[in-house]
C-alpha cells in the first residue's frame, strides 16, 4: 500500500509511471482471479485504492 505522503513528493511523470505499473498489476491480478490462481485477494483492493490516490494527486496538480 502506498502512502499519500510518499506520492506527494513525486513529479507528475513519476506518478504517471506508477499509475501505469499499477494498471498492469491490476490486469494480471484479474487474469489470476479468472483462472483461479489468485492467492492474495486483498491486493486487488489495495491496487484499486492506490490508483485512486494517484489519480487524485494528478488532478490536484493539474488544477493547481
């Protein structure tokens, strides 16, 4: 789980890169769930919340 304070110190490009990595991991987890191989079910919710945190920060930076 990513802390919001850690994310605030990153640039917009770094946040975009982190968002891309999380989206890829989310995609892989969806495939694992569909094939019955998903072991860490809590990770799905963590990633979803991390994506929301990053998007919120990007929107805040854009409007500032």
